[in-house]
């Protein structure tokens, strides 16, 4: 068992971070609530991009939408976080942050937690799938996380 110092960089008393389901990413968060993974896609040139922006990086069109994708991807990169930056994560370390590449969405890459044993061996290129983690409360939200398949 690994012993971890639980000193946080940010001060105690901060609320737990939660998504702000408005603006450019609103459609992403609404889809996550339905347990669907969507990625921003240009309606003019059909390029995928992530994260959401007002303009297409390929053709500079402002005509952007979202498209549902399979939720399957591969690990492009990852890191294991041993120290909690935020007080809300004090008892949540270690955890694994994965950068997941989505082949059916133009190979855009999304960041999320890799679920399972936080001390597991992680292999670059391993196949993963999206997991939808529901959070209750006054303003419920759903996070997109990942697990190896
Ligand atoms: Zn475009």
C-alpha cells in the first residue's frame, strides 16, 4: 500500500469542481446526461474538433454542431496523479488521467479519468470505452470517464 501525503495546493473550503453546463459545451453535457458521447463537428467541412470552439479550425466556418460517436477509443497518453491539488480530491488520490484518442471522431483527443485500480499498469494504445458517471444534487451532472475494455 502506498502512503500518500494529502496536503492540497488549493485552500480548504473550496466547493467541489463541477461542469458549467452552458455556452459552447452545453450540448456535450446534455448528451452526457443521456449517456451519449458527442463531439463537435463542422457542418461545412465535416471536420471533428475537441474541445468545443466557436469556429472550425479547418475551414473557419461558424456552422458547427455535435455528432454522437461510439465512445470507443485508445489511450494516447496518461499520468498518475499522486497529490491532490484540490481539497475535494483529498481522499481520491491516486487517480489516473488519460488522454483518449477517438478514431471515429477524426482522432480528436479527450481528457478523462481512467477508472479501475488507480495503481494499474496503463498501456499506450489500449482500447477504452466511455463510462458515464452520474452525480446527483441540486444541479445533477454526468462526467465522461474511461475504462479499459
Ligand atoms: Zn470546417
